[in-house]
C-alpha cells in the first residue's frame, strides 16, 4: 500500500492505495464519488473522464498513485458553488443531451475541457473532440447542440446526423 494525498473537488484527501489501484476505482470505491463511471475498462468509452491538474484524463487509464499531489475534479465538483448546474450541465438538460445518463458525466467533463481549450468550437470541432466518448443512446446530435449552446453559440444550425 502507498499513501497518496490529492485534492479532489477542492477537498484534500489522504488515503492508502494499492499499487495497481486505478484512479477510477479510488474515486468510486474509496471516496464514494460514483458519478465517474466505469464503462469499458480499456479507456475507449470516456465514461470515466475527470480532470487532473486541469487536463482531461480517462481515470481508468491512470493509477491512483500517479495522482499524488494532483488536483482532481470529478463530475461532482463541476456544479456552481451554490449547487446549481453549471452552464454545460444546464445546456445538457435544456437540449436533451442525455437519455440513460451513463455517458453524461464523461461527456460533461470532456465538454468542459474542450470549451476551456476552445471557447467557441465549430460543430465539426465538437464532434471531433467527442470521438473519445461513446454514447449508445442519443446519436450525439443533442449532445453536440448542448455543447454548442454552452459555448454561447446558435444551436439552430447544428446539422442532424
């Protein structure tokens, strides 16, 4: 076992982790932050996306010990300080960017990363960015609309695919 200390959603945590314990396991099992989902265990689906030191990371592809000293943000940490939905979460709700909801936390985390890097992406850029996230329900159209809306852009021009 190895002791790790990190800041998760603004709170300092210190726990013992196994050498092979994945960050997603640490978040879900030790911290009970179950919004970060395990979908494929192969880093292909994006359901486990979190931010580590401001960068988008698939938490199933990183050991918890690698996050020593890091600042980690999960879906539970993205709401506004008053507990209301942030602009991306609200856009997903307003534009029906979810159905079953399983992929939604990873999609929101990916969208936040995109909009941090590119505040006004084109529709093509949004679709390209989301290639690392799989949704089996929505067909992506409303997810793209939600991300475009969160960026402050007109969603009427988003093409149905």
